[in-house]
C-alpha cells in the first residue's frame, strides 16, 4: 500500500503545462510523478498523456509511463485522493491546489495503453 506523507514539490512547467510532484512516503522511499504535456491536444482538447511514477525524487532515464486503467494507476490515484482529503485547502495559490490540478489532468489524460508504449519504443 502506498502512503504519501508529505508533498515536497509541485511544479507546473513552462513547456505548456507538464507537471511534476514529489512526495515523501511512509516506507521512506519517496515517490516522484511527472505528467508530460502532449505535443498536440487530441480532439477533446486534452494536453497530457505520459504519466510517470517512480520511486525516489529523480525520474530514471528508463522510466516507463503508467498504463491507463492499470492497477498501478488505481493505487496511485487512491493514494493521491487520500493525501488530498487529509490536507484539503481552499487557498487558490497553495501547492495543494496545484496538486489537485495535476490529479485532474491525470484522470483526464489521453489514454496510454500497452500498444501505445510498444509503438513508441518504450520497454515495459
């Protein structure tokens, strides 16, 4: 079970909207997330596709995106929802609000399926 204990960083990048978040975790390993902006939005205007979740705070060069609808994605979203529920704030300038935006984009991102990874050259 993934337990997020502290948000150490949340950033929105000037590349058009990639997000990064880093957390301390109960097991001490830490968790990093990178939600990469898509080079072009799909027909629904979505601008994100590749979600990377990795142990620690630095994304490894060989990181593979999280598959949409996978057990990994469900566990990650559950941990994020729990974290937000325990720290909710209405301050629009808070890091929690930026994290909420990131979570919303994770839920609405363009699907990422195993066939997408294979066709793009990722080694799962």
